[in-house]
């Protein structure tokens, strides 16, 4: 039986790949071609896999779940379909666990909000993306600015904790338009905001258009300006920043996402879902379910008790190659772009990495761009989080 050797607080991510329409920038595992029979089949397979993970991996190790995140796809398309999942997961959740569901504005009605609440969902994350009709059109979203107003008013009266997702630096968007988007978002008093710089993933329609130079993206400097506008404005509105793309009102930091940034394990189930498990190896394993809906539906349910960890991967899940280098890169990268920073003790413990700062890093420490706390947490100033990749390379050189 595989051995897991970490603190027994993990997260749980469930992927729901169904969408009403596909957005041209999206490279998540998703499909707009589905019917109710496929959905029923998907939930049935998901439940069988969840049962196996809970009974054979989570329970025997005394693990408790700090969060349950329903991501997609568009989980907001469904309500009653989650009942069995909640019944199964409930015994493993810590009191006051964060339970999030991603929804699109069109999914938000008094009925759906009431159902989600009844299930135990205590946080909704809404895909707004832009309050401008031009932005919604470019991003091929299926809602209008008017629908946004209506659904956000509803969600704000039903859920004290909710997040809005917005995208910036789309072609044609000015800094002024971005500021207006932020003003409109804040006017609804969300507890959390996720603001993403538009990316052009190669397999997406806009990625291909970008490659053929049919769409031009703003240069790095302009993108950094969008980031600065958000930082300055949200600080003036009382938001705190927890990560390069995430802001929260005091008391409402995103607990599920924080697991990703702090090297905490999480079980992930569903088409294309990524999970992270600790093993006897200090780097743990990252695994991914196959992205295709058909492949997921035809997968055998895992039998963890009868397999070693490596045979589970070859039978079922796709494992990514991991070693000291990849773990350092991942952990340091995530820590440098978030308020959690990087724990030098953890690096010492996991990778035997002795901290010997380079001249550049010494200068950054002296100037205050980097800070090293008494508890040996190294953190980067938020204005630099946007350039985390450049910093990461230099910080890694400090661990011999
Ligand atoms: S962005 Fe959301 S709604 Fe749009 S295709 Fe992707 S998962 Fe579906």
C-alpha cells in the first residue's frame, strides 16, 4: 500500500467538464456536446471514483478535507446532481470547510442559489470576465452586461463569500476600461477577486489566431501596467492580495487555492483533473486524469488497496515526472508569487537545500524587495509577483 507521510489535512477537487458554450480562450477539459444521459453517466463514474479515493486513500490515513472545490467546465449548470457527492464527502470535511462551486452568470437564479446553499456550498465563484460588451464578445462569453448585473445582485444577497473572475489585457481593452471593470466588480462587494492576465494557449482558437498574428497581445510592459492598476485600486478599496491573480477582503482568503501555493496535497477527480499526493519521496506525485470525456467514462475505478502507487499510475492516471529540480521550481515559483512565501526550513528538510544567497539576492534583501522573516519565510514584494519567473531562477541558485 502506498505510504503518505504528510499532515492529514488535504483538499478535494472535482472536475465537471460540461459547458453551455465554449469560450475561445479556454484550455480546460470541457465539452459543450452533452445530454442528460452523459451527465448522469459522468456523475455516476465520478461518484465511484470518489468513493474509492475516500475509502481506500483518505480514510485509512485519517485525512481530513479542508476544502471541496467543484471546478470546470461549468459546475453551476447542476444542482441535485451533487447530492450523492456531498453525502459521501461530508464525513471527511473539517468543520467550516470551504466548499466552492464555479458558476457562470446564466446559471445564477434564486432556485440554483438555494439548492447550492442547501447542499452545503458556502462559496460561489462567478465567471464574469468583463463588464464591457466588447470584452465579453472578444472572450466569446455567453452572457451580457445586463445579465451580469442581475446575477451578481442575486449572488451577493445569498452568499456572504463569493469570488468574481475577471480577465484583463484583452486586445482593445484600455487601462481606463480595466479600471471601470474593477470599479463595477467592487461595487457588488465580493469577498474575493481573481484577476487573470489573458493567455493564448496553443490549442485554443485565440491561441491559434495569436500564432498566425491575427490577434496581437499587449507587450509585457503594458500587461504589467494592467496588473499595477488592479493592485493600486484594490488596495485603496481595502482588499488584500494573496497571490499574483488573487485578492480578498480580510477574513476571506481562498483556502482551497492556498493549498496549491503551500505544497499541501489534494485529491482531484474527473476528466483532466490534476492531483498532488505526498509519498515517501519528498517530491510526492502529481497525477492527471485523462482529459477526454470518453476516456474518463471508460476508466476502471481505482483499487488502491491492491496496488502499489506506481502500478496505480500506469493503470489509471498519468503521472508527471518529478524530481528535486521540478519540486523546487514549483514550490519556489508558487511561494514567490503569493503572500505565503517560501519556507526555507521546508526546502532544507525536503531537498537538503542549504540557503546561500547570491549577490543579486543579497542586494534584493538589503533593498527590501525580498524579505526573510525570523521564521525563515522568504517572500517577494507584491509589485514583483508579476515577474516571479525571473526571480525564481535566481532564488533557486541560492539552494546548494
Ligand atoms: S471558460 Fe468556463 S465556460 Fe468557457 S469554455 Fe472554459 S470552462 Fe467552459
